[in-house]
């Protein structure tokens, strides 16, 4: 199981509007080149953007700004530079949620290192951004799996969650692989 986890390269992140701190687990922090969450400390979206490859920075910055304004689902593939001369391809998936007043108040998601399986090119993130509509297909499965992960993390005692987490990581990794393999252009009519 430890080898499977090491190979899975699945990390989780969350953000709360109240303090604007981006909290990443150790795996996500290493992939993104930001400090891992400790107590009430973490990074910011600005710090994350500093580690995004310069060729992807404007696109990912615009995507984050859009989700912070509108909320909703996103899937993005981009490069990070966590260390000098170390370029990683990342598949990120998450949801920016609104509060009762309609403001984006929190966000959660996963990041998957897809460097080894990267086939080149970029998916069209606009095909994956869906602030108001229900998700379908593998995207819906991804949303449900992320909800399951978040529920287990918040509802279970720490030892029970730690035993379940490796299985959830493997599930999220496989879903991420299927998201990478799914051509967004073929599903535009379904997503919109």
C-alpha cells in the first residue's frame, strides 16, 4: 500500500475565504512548491501562482480569479516549478462553493502529478468550468469521490481516517487518470 501511495501522487487542498489561506497536505505542497498546512498556516493563491510555470501563470491566475468570483467546478492541467529545474505537470480539480449570501466562501480539491503520463497540449479548461450546472459522467464521479474524502476527513476520528485515506487516495488517483484521458472536446455538449 505504501508503494501504491507513493506512486499515486495525489494531494489535497482547501481554501477558506475567512482567512484566505490555501492549506495543502504534504503531497500537494511538494507538487505545488508551497508550504504544507500546519495549524492555521499555509500558503496563498498568490504564493501558488509564483510556483506555476511562467507559461501557464496568466491562464491559471485568470481561472482562479474567475472561480473566486463565480464559484463552481474547475479542472485544470498546468506546470509547476516546485524547485529550480524541476517542472511537474499537474492535474487539479476542485470546487469553489458559495455561502448563503452567494459569495464564494471556500474551495476544496485535489492535485495529481501527471508528469509521467503527460501527452502534451492543454485541455480547454472552459469546457470544465461549470458554476451552476450539475456534473455528469467521470466529473460527477470525481465530485462524489472528493465529497467522500472530505466527509471521511471531517467525520471520522484521526486513526480511522488514516486507515481509510490510502484507499481514497488510490480512488482519486484513478479518477484523475480518467479525467486526463477524457477528451473535453467530445463532452462539450454534456458539460454545458
